[in-house]
């Protein structure tokens, strides 16, 4: 099949620079209609909408031209090879995108698929459109021929994965990084009640799904979700008015102060129109006092009849943009653009007329003098919403894309030249060059651009990098300035992925330069926690005081929490106070009192022992085994002293000794009492004629009783200390404001075994003494022992429930009191009658009185 003859007509809206190597591009950056014929277009192909070029995006074309111009002048990159490019407009239409892509590949006007009829074209790579849909439609064709397509617009993750499986390369970071950056931004400023404006397309729906998932994970709620049509038809004015009214009412009356805009550049323009149409009585440039968060897909543009408007509506907005850096010479390149440079550039005159609202003379079309373009207009005089001189993120991505292709092509040609140096050098290397052969070189490319930043692709065919966070500062002359206030860099060190300087941000005028608050309701103050409202989102809640024992030391906490074990809540329940150490100190009044009582009874016991030693030869002392008497007095004296082990801060040694010491000493004392009552009881039994009991009466029996009973208690204490000895412990939960320092008994079973055995001895002594209470003897001790055992048993029976019902130093005081009172009871009941006779009634201290019987 022969190629058709070349069509002599020039290609409208196509910028072409001739050269051996060509970078093609199709842009979705213009919504432009023309009276000129384009591909013999039918009327049905015309797009509905405002017939205006988005003049601001002309910078993308200039960035491409600037990069190509630099490369062609650089002797190090592609020497002796001219790099050229084609630009086509997609018109936001899939049919036009397919048509222009085929035209780019095969022929300028009429084309035959798979036949390359234009020898000037040596296409090596394509730069995709600004919109995701445009790039996807182009890939449907380019993928068949494996022609590299470099994407400079932000592409959703799902679409990105699909395109990268074919032949596309992404010049911008993953959109997921932007999503996470939005969440980090909201968390940084505490905005949890957020409205969302989203464009009606697949990308918008995927954005909503992703953000709702991230919102729920991070405690953020969407106050509303408002969908905005991608293209609004002006022939349906009623529908437009209803849509704008709904948007305006939401923005004006919602409690949310933070709005997220996810859409395209058209979205910003339509929101600006909504403000003007619905609130036309108000000044068109006033701010609504809301915080706008704009995603990378949108840019701050105004076009057509909005030319004289400003963007004060978005004053103080925070925008996520593709990372960019000024390239040397770019601003000068733009400023030197002149409208008469129209050869191969049919876009330039249209751009100039749209930007400066003037007209170039055309045959048969009269133009007023004051409406005529002079060609001396300055681009720097244009307000920023119409055109920017500084390189934007998208232009920076295009610039890097051109250089990436050039470096890869240079590497490929060098590789082919090395193999064909004998057959004509570089020119021979260009023969048969196919775009698909560029892929391995493009994938591995790495270079530094003129701005000094490294550019390379990872394994997923995407450029590493992040997003800049920009603050929009507007001015009364309808211009604005982008101020970089932060950065999102997923590849940064941990903790530095998200950085923002809040002090640099100029907030919307309605907030008087104070951080905006965007909450469903006010913060819960410290000492309170959130309480969900039934039927509402979790961001809307009431505030409830913290429960007893818990605090909240930050505002807006979900739950109160308990203090550390060694602290307790203050009265406002917003902080913790250290607990005081609690134990029975010998320096406090109760401790001093107990020490005084113990020492007093010890002194009395010592006096009694002295009296008995002094009157050692008297009958009343000798009666009923004086050795038992001495042993009993000594054990009582040690019992009083043993109570002192319970005073003071418990330590390892005191905890180890005090309970076993007390148990053993008291067992010795009670064993002595048991031995005395047993001897009395058996002595009177022995006086009966023929009784064999007299063989048992004597010192041997008494000593045996004391030793055997004491040995059993000693064995129990030894087992206790060997298996689970007592140790110091801290009780932090019994008292709210105190830490109780106490001795943990180790084995509570052994503790009660020791007490139980002592109680068994006491009960046995009481039983024997009770049986011998009426025996006829003037110095019969059974009556006094019986009474002393009643006192002793009463003390220790009441001790158990009292001990179990008290805590801390009061528990220790109860045990000390029981020790002192029971020992004092034995001392008083057994020895006071004898001391009375020895000291005050010595006439009764005689043998005759000892053996006298009652009538």
C-alpha cells in the first residue's frame, strides 16, 4: 500500500521543530475551539464548554521547548543530532486523543496505520497528557508499538500500575504519598472535621475511597462530600445554578473550616464561578474564611471571562504540588517569547490573544485599534492565575522528562556507535532506530539536571521524590505568590517524611492570622474524655469527666487512663501526684506511744524478775517450779521487746525475723504457763493414796513440756523461713494516696500455722488451768492462769478479724497491740498476786500458808 500524498495544509494547533529525533506530546491542558478545520472535524466532535485556552498551562509547552533548545545547544548530549517535538491538543476528548496519537505516529493529516509516510518524523518517545484519562487513552495505542510514554501529570495508583505494565514512565511520585501527606497535615493542625470537594470521575471516586479509609484509621471525619462535574455545560443554566447554590450553601454554613479539593484545574475555576454567581451582590474577591487544601491535580487558574478576577477566595490555601526547582535561564527564556515566532507554532498567537485579550489582524476580520495586539506585551505583566513565570511542578516534570529521554537516547546511540564505528559512526547508529529499543536505557538512566537535582527511575519506572507543600498568598492586584512551607518525602529519614513550618503560613483573612480550628465540636478539656453521640460520626462527641482513679492530661482524649502505680490523680483529674510512703514510723505519735508502752512493760517485767530473784528462797517463789517462773518472765520480757521489730520501715532482716521471733517467744511463754498448770494439776492428783501420778510430777516433766512445745513451734518457723520466707513489699493499690511499705508474709499458710499452734497451746493451758481452778491450796496459780488465758485468748481471737480488716500501719499497730496486751495480761494476772504478797503481805509468804487447806 502506498502512502497518500502529503496534504499541503498546515497542521493547526501543532508546534513542530524539524529534526532527526522527535519527542511527541499530546496535551489535555487546553479547552480550545477554533474556526479552523482540524482533521476534517465534524460538528458533533466539538466540545461543549467555554471556548478558552487555559493560558497558564502554555508554560508546559514552553518548558518542553526550553529543554529541547538547551539539549540542541549542548555538545555533550546528542552531538550532531537535532532533537525536535510535536504538540497536539486532546480537547479533553477520547476520540480526539486517539486520532491525534495515530497522527503523531504515522502522518500529519491523512494517515495509514502501520505505514510511516512522513520521513521527517523519527519518533522516539511521547510525553503524555496532563490528565490521567488522556495518558491512558494514548497508552492504548502506544502500548502496541512499545513507544515510551512519560507521564507528567499525577496518576492514581491503579491507573499508574496499569500504564507501567505497558511502556509508561512516571515523572511524578505516587499519589499515595500525597494521601498520607494530607492525613499528616490534618493531624499536625488538629483538623478532624473536614469537607471534601471531588471531581466526578473514576479518579475522584478512588480518591474518596482512599481518604475515607485513611480518615477512619486516623480519627478524622468527613463533614460532607460534594461532587463537582468535570465539565459543566453552559446550555443547562438551571442545573449549573442549582449545583453552584448547593456548593455555596455548604461552604457558607458548614461548621467545618477545612476543605479538601480533589479535581482538575477546571475545579478551581468552577468554584470561583460559583462564588461570583450566587453571591454577586458581594465583592467577587472576598474570602469565605475557610481553609482550602488543594491536591496536586488542581492548579490555581482563571480563564476567559474570569480574567479580571482574583483568587482571594483561596487566600491562605495550602496546596500539594509536584516538587520543582527553578532551572537557570528558564525565566529569561519565557520573557523573550515574541508573538511573531509563529513558524511551526500555531498555538502561540492563540495564547497571546487569550492572555492579553487582544487580536491579531486577520483577512476579512476588522479589529479595533485599541483591541489590536502590538506584540510588545510583557508576559510578566499577566496576573499569576493566567500565567506564571516561575517553573511549576508540571513544567519541571516535563523538563526532566525531555532530559531523561535525551540521556537515554544518547546512551543508546553511544552503545550502537561502539559496535558500528567501522560503518559510519553516529549516522550509521541512527539507521533503523526504533522507540522500543530505548526502554532498557531509559529504565537505567540517572543524571543531574541543571537545577542540581538527581533524576532516575526506580524498579517501578517512576521518579523518586515527593511533593512540595505550598501556601497561597494573594494580593489586591489579582495576583498571588506561592510560598513553600513544607515537603513530603517518603524517602527521607524516619520522622522527617513530613515537614512543615506553620509560622510561615499566611492563614485566610477570616482567622486573623490565628490557626484555624476545624472540629465538629469544641475540644474536651483535660480531666475529661470523649463520649460518642448516638447516631453521629465519632468526631462529634460530648465530654465526660474521667472516672475515679483516672486522668486525662491532654485535650480531646478518647479515653482517660490511670496514673502510674506510685502516683494518684489530683482533684481536677488532669495530672498525677506522687504517693507518700506509708509505714508505722517510730517517730510518729502512734509509734512513740507503742514504744513507750513496750518499754514500760519491759521495765515492769524486769522489776518483777528482779523481785523474784531477790526473794528466790521464799516459799512463794519456790512454789510451782521457780525455773518455769524465771523462763516465763524472760519470755515475757522478750515478747515486749519483739514488738519493736514491727516498728519502722520494713527491711529484709526485720521482715525475716519479726513474725517467727514473735511466734517462737510467745510459744515459749505459753509453754511455760502450760507446764505450770500441768504441774499444779498433777501435784494434787499425786496426793491421793495409791496414785501413780506422783512418778510424773517433777522438774523433768515441766522442762519436757516447755522444750517439746517450743521445739514444735521452732520447727514450723524453720520450715516457713526455708520454703517461703517473709520479704519487704509495696502495696500500691490499697490506699489511693499512699504506698504501703509492708512485709509480705511469704506463705500465709505458714503464718496462720504459727498463730494456730500458739492458739492451741493457749487453749490447752486454759483447759488445764480451768480444771485445776478449785484445787485447795493457798498459792494455787490455776485461778490466775485461767484468767490470764481468758485474756490471752480473747486478745488473739479478736486479733484475727481486726488484722484482716485493716491495712498499712494500722495492721501493724493491731499486731503490736495484741502482742503487748496479751503479754501484759499474762504478766498482770499471774505475777501481780505474787508480787502483792512478796512486797505487801510478807507474812503470807510462808510454808505454813503454802500447805494450809481450807475447811
